[in-house]
C-alpha cells in the first residue's frame, strides 16, 4: 500500500496541488474535464478519512493578475457535481484573509477551492514567500499535479520545505504516473521497445539518447524518420527534414549499433504530392521518395514490421504518431501501431503511452482502455522520459 493510501487524514486540513488546468469555452463552460475527474479519488480518500480538502491549481496563463477568464470559480459547480453534490467553498484569492478565514472555519468532509495560483507571478517564479503563505493553509501537503511536476513553482515544489517529510504526499494521480514511468524506465522487462514518432528529431533527441541506455528496440516513425533517411543518403523529396540534425541522426545510429540496440526505420512510406487531406497519394520506399512528394505516414511494409517487433515486446513506451494522423488519409500507420500495442498488452506486455499527440491518437482511435497506462502529463512525462529529475516529484521525496 502506498504512503498516501496508508495514511489517515482524519481531522486534518489537506492542501492539495491539483492540475485543474482545463479548457473553457467563451461561456466559461468546461469542454474537457479529464483532469478534474482524475483528481476525484484523491479528494474522496481524504474526505472519507474525515479530513478537509483545500485545492489549489493554476488555470491558463494569466499575464496581469486576476482575470475573469482565468478564474477557478467557473469550476465550482462542476466540481461539486463530480463530488456527488457536496458543497464546494471558494476563496477568491489563494492566500490572504478570506482564504485563511474560510480555511479556518472548515469542518471535516468539506472542500475549499482556492483562486488561480498564477494570479501571483510569484507562483511560476517559485517564490518561497508565496509558498510559505500557501503552506499556512494546510496541515499536510499533497502533490497530485503531474502535469506541472516538471516545474519548480511555489505550489508544486518550493512549498515542500515548509512541511516535514512525513507530511508530504503524492496523491493517486501522481502515484499512478510515477509507478507507470518507473516501470518502463527502471524496471522494464525485456524486450523493451520504444516507439518514437512525431514531427522533429530535435524535440526527441534527449528521449532517444536516454532510451539508447535502456531499450532493446527503438522504432522511429513520423516526420523525424526522414532526417534519418536523408542522413544515410536517401532521397526524401520534400518530406520534413532537419538539415542541422543529419549528423545527430548518424550519431544515434552509430551509438545504437555499439550498444546493440535495434533501430527500426520505416522501410516504406505513404507519400503525398501536397500537405493536404485530399492530396494524391502513393506508396514508396522511404529512401526513394520522388521530387515534389513527401512522406506523411509509414507504409504497409513498415507497419507490418513495426507490429511484429511490438508484438514480441514485454515493455512498450510510445511517444509520437507515425504520421499526420489528424488527416484520415495518413492515419493508417499510427492506427496499426495502436492495434499492435493493444494486442501486445492483451498478451501481457506493459504499455505506456505518453506525451501529447500519441495520447490524442490513442484516444481518437478508442484504444485508451487497451493499453496499460495513458499518461496525463504531456511535458512532464517527456522530461521524465528524457531521464530528468522532476522537481514536483523530488520535492515529495
Ligand atoms: P510531436 O508533437 O513531435 O509528437 O509531433 C506530432 C505531429 O507530427 C503531429 O501533428 C503530426 O501530424 C506530425 N507528423 C507526424 N508525421 C509527420 C510527417 N511524416 N510529416 C509531417 N508531420 C508529421
């Protein structure tokens, strides 16, 4: 049992850093409440123990202090609904008299939501003064905001110094993310296949470098594959290419060879005569793309080969799509990978999908429940994959 699950918060004021950075429309309606729903089990555990919950979060990127558009008050009715109709108190400042008074009068079973932390520029600056003021609100601090775990902000990391180690906890969201990431990065059962896609080599170099130390196989798809093709003398037409990364691509291939890591590049591609949903398309070897054409998805041979590697893996990490999956004409490759990852998972492999667009793709294709874990923290998970220490995790430690 985890430290959080084992603890009793009876009679305690529990200050939780959540990630309630949800999208709102023009009428301040929540258009995707995934992040709020994710925090409910953590909140309910504390309430069930007989504790009091004080929630703090950021919302959007306010530049000039309090702004109606970024007020967390818009979340109160929905939060109350998610908590089965419980009253949710609101303080229109995250520190200050009203926040302290409201927190001071709370009773077991009550929930208080504080106003947007980023109305203070000190939050993102990691100001200890703000962190100390926030810490006065809670007897214990729970960090459950994985989405901001890669930032050393006042509420996500700096606040930790005002609590002794036994009063610092991960909530269930953080715990789930950390356990999944650790399973892949430090306890991977072999063969371990990393599937890396997306647009740019430059965005993924650190991840690939870290994975060269850990994976048995690395599948490289998406736009970044063409830089690897060109670096090896291939013709790539007008496919995406980072000219300044050609040497990096060669270095990665060389290191992989030295370390005995198998790098799999797409043998063929779905090519198009323009970057458009209704472009003319054809299949071509990825290193023989005619002038004027570009690779926008992996081809059928590549998809089959990648699927074979995936299906014989025991651990799978997937970051980045295999093609321009937003356009139906170029989503076959990404879908084929999703099918293979799902099949491998049903045969006992552990699969983690993390970071931006691969998560969107898995959701779009309806595979969310067919993989072991889908990370909610885009940037944070990417930095975790890069092997960095995340301040929000280290702070709880
Ligand atoms: P990333 O955020 O780096 O994971 O990149 C995701 C983006 O890469 C998606 O919007 C895809 O449409 C895009 N992408 C994937 N493959 C290609 C490709 N072959 N050419 C251009 N863009 C691509």
